C-alpha cells in the first residue's frame, strides 16, 4: 500500500469516528423523561417513580461475563508464556 492510501484511510476513519460520536450524543438527548411525582406521594398500585427496570439481574449477568472474559484472558496469557 502506498503512504497516501494509508493516510486517506486514516482520515476517513477519523471522520467516521467523529460523525458517530456526534450522532450518538444527539440521540442521547432524545430519551424519555421520567414520570412526574403525583404530589401526594406514592399510593398503593402506582408505578414506581423512577421506573420499574430490574437492575439486579442485569448486574449479575454483566459481572459473570466480565469474570469469564478475564479468566479467558488470563488463561491465554499463561498459555503464551509457557
């Protein structure tokens, strides 16, 4: 490959990265607003004020995947050093 061809690809990749970053930041502002507080405090049967997403199970999944990925990387590192 010629030097100018590599430079052109680098410049194009920089522009693509900048465009994706700008579009991501624009779409980040288009999130739905949280529900308003009813005023009297929550009554029985009302949905939770912050939403009802189950955070606990997602955290466990992410932690287990992170541990598995770390274990694989350590195993590969030991395999290369032997």
